[in-house]
């Protein structure tokens, strides 16, 4: 993907406020502070278009970004931050589920895991929903710069075990060193292509039905 232009489109909480979904879309999900916004910025070569934060968890908004006027990138609200009020925590599940099943042009969700944390309830919940709604999922282990190369395997195995995904399913990434950036883009390109084909097939089936 050649990045020509990027911009913030809007924030929304419910479908009536989402931007129109004419374009293919990729969303980024994971717990608060896992590095969603940082990954997005690295992917689009911007320092801080997507706001990163050291006091995570207060925003419960779905943030939409435009790439090249062709693709929509979505920063989904995080979860798992202890200091968030219960009322806000309760909104997260319905907000994410509604997004996942109503966004028909969603080509993939990039699901982030912190290399230093064993996935918990909400992570596994989210993986279940992605499966339920048949959303192609790209698992990424981030902050890989935080562990030395020799300790990587030992750190990553519990994440694979907890999620039930094979080790090879994970792309290792660091927003600091940009390791893994190209691999994430390759996987996104594949997902985009597959979704475009699927939509093309649907479109021609519709046209056949009409003619
Ligand atoms: N060392 C390191 N720090 C990171 C990485 N990705 C994110 N961070 C830091 O982790 C914090 C949270 O990142 P952010 O992208 O805002 O997480 P989000 O809440 O998931 O959007 C920030 O202080 C980032 O600078 C990474 O790959 N390596
Ligand atoms: Mg963020």
C-alpha cells in the first residue's frame, strides 16, 4: 500500500453516526494501552495522527480514519483498564458487537496482544465475537522490543496457549523499532484483496439477478 494521504474522519459510538461504509475497512482492537494507536500511526507513517496516550481507557469512541480516500482504518475502544467507571465498561461489549456485525465492508480486524501479558477474559471474548461474525482476524503481538530475542519464544507461548492460536499465526511488532510493519501490511493487503473479491462476486450476482 502506498500512503498518499491520511486524515481523521470522525468519532462515533453508534451506527447512525458511523461514516458511510462505501469503502473497505480495517479495524484495530485490543486492551487499553496495548498499542493500537501506535500501530496505526506506524502503518500510515504518521507520528501522531491517531492519538496515543499514557492515561488510557477514558475514551470509549470508535475513531475512523481515511487512507488515500480508498480505505477506512478504525481505532476501536480499548478495554481492561481498571479505573474506568463501570457504566463505561458496560458499554464496551455492545458497542464492539454492534460495530462488528453492522460493518459489512469490514475486511479484517487486527487484534493486538502485549508481549508481556497473558490474554484475559475480554481478549478471549473479543476473539469469540470475531469468530461469531466471521471477521478475518490478524493477531499481532506488540511491544516486542520490550523482551530480548532469546526470551521471545518463552514470552509468546502463553499467548498462543491462552488464545488457542498457533504461534505462527502471530505477527511480532514493535512501534519503536517498526519491526513487523511490512508483515502487517502484507496481511492487510491480502485481507483487503479477499474482501474486494467477495464483494465483487456479490455485486455481479446481484447484477445477474437483476438482468
Ligand atoms: N516500547 C514500546 N512502547 C509502545 C509500543 N506501542 C505502544 N507503546 C507505548 O504504549 C503506550 C500506549 O500506546 P497506545 O498506542 O496509546 O495504546 P492504545 O491504548 O492501545 O491505543 C504509549 O505510551 C506508547 O508509546 C511498542 O511497540 N513498544
Ligand atoms: Mg489508543
